[in-house]
């Protein structure tokens, strides 16, 4: 049996003396899309940062394809096939699109860079059309695509994404989720934190609800969407199946799941 792509067990992490994660578990199999949802301050971003070596862990384990990576530096993790797209500051605004990608490609051996850049250009036509445009002048949605492309350049097996759709106009949200589905179809694992919880769960093989630094619920994306308790506590209202007979409006201005 092959080890899961990512397996987190009993993870404790925090800032200074303050513990934020109190023994969190998480698993992502190869090719899976996994969503982490939960209230503000639950520790979702801290979890991603702890996995990616940006926040110090004090207990527990983080294994990438069976190998312990807790405490490994982010740049090393990138070379081992794990990459992270933070919610903010994920592009260099004063650099052009092409320059942004080239900076990411520096993580690769010199001989592999050109091919890696070429692959990403095929995936995001915009990058080929406007390579010299400064990233800072792009719309929020386009900038997010550049951030995703920057991560993809490094040839990840698994991407950690913090709030990929946050702050985007509804149309851009749709575009980003479409790209995530395409990335998943390439066989790249995705673990994302999302406020747009219904949409994220609809795309996810597996979902986790994190609350107060602990696992609260987990299950298939569908089972979490259909769980009335999860809907009430974390999805802003009745579960979709229950609410559809009452109202066609979507809670919190979210877009309805496409499936
Ligand atoms: N750099 C930091 N220094 C100190 N405390 C932090 C820092 N980042 C986050 N926190 C605290 O950690 C807790 C969890 O934050 P976070 O992981 O950002 O939650 P979420 O992403 O679920 O909203 C919050 O109480 C937050 O105030
Ligand atoms: Mg966060």
C-alpha cells in the first residue's frame, strides 16, 4: 500500500507561546482535492503554513508521500514537490508576468527551467499573450492565475492554497475554480483553505472542518455539504438539499455549486 501524498497527525503549532493547532489530523491521497473550511481564526492558514515549514511545529507529524517533513524549510519542500500559494503577497507586483514565472523557475535545476515555463504557458494562455504586463496591474482574478502558475512552474505533486478565491469578483471566482479542476485533472493534489466553502466542497474529494484549532468534522465533500449540522454551523444555513425546497437564494452571497 502506498503512503498518502500528505498525512498530518497530531499536529501542534502556534506563534511564540500561543498554541493555535491542538493536535490536527489531515490526509490527502494522490490526485485528491481536499478542502479545509471553518470560522475565522480556526487555524486554517496556520495549518497550511505549518505543513509548508513557515510556522514552527511543536508536536505531531507531517509526512509527504511517507517521508517526515515537519521542520523542513519551504525551499527544500518546493524541490520535493510541495508548494504553497499564500492568500496575499503571492506575486511580485512590480515584476512582469514573465519575470514572476522566471523567479519561480529558479527553484528548478537550470536544465529544466525552459520546459517548465513552457508547460505553464500552455496552461495559462494569458501568460503568453501579455508576458510583459506588470503583475501589479492585473485584475484580482488574473493575478491569482499568475500566483497559481508560479506554483505550477515548480512541478508540484501537491499544492497548498490559502483562500484562492478570496476577494475576487464572482466571475473570477468561477475562473479560479475551473483552473483548480484542471490542475487536479493533471494529477496534482490540492489542499485548499476556502471561505467559499460550498463551492470548494463541491469540488473536493475530501473535506475538513477546523474549529478552534481542532478537527471538528471530516468526510467526503458531498457528505459535508449534506450534513445539516455542518451546514448550520459552518455553511451559513440549511444544507443545500434541505434549503432548495424552501428558497433558491444562496447564503452569504456564495455561488451555488455547479454540480
Ligand atoms: N503571525 C501570527 N502571530 C501571532 N498569532 C497569529 C499569527 N497568525 C495568526 N495568528 C493567530 O492564530 C489564530 C489562527 O489564525 P489563522 O491560522 O490565520 O486562522 P484562519 O486562517 O482559520 O482564519 C488566530 O487566533 C490568529 O490571531
Ligand atoms: Mg486564514
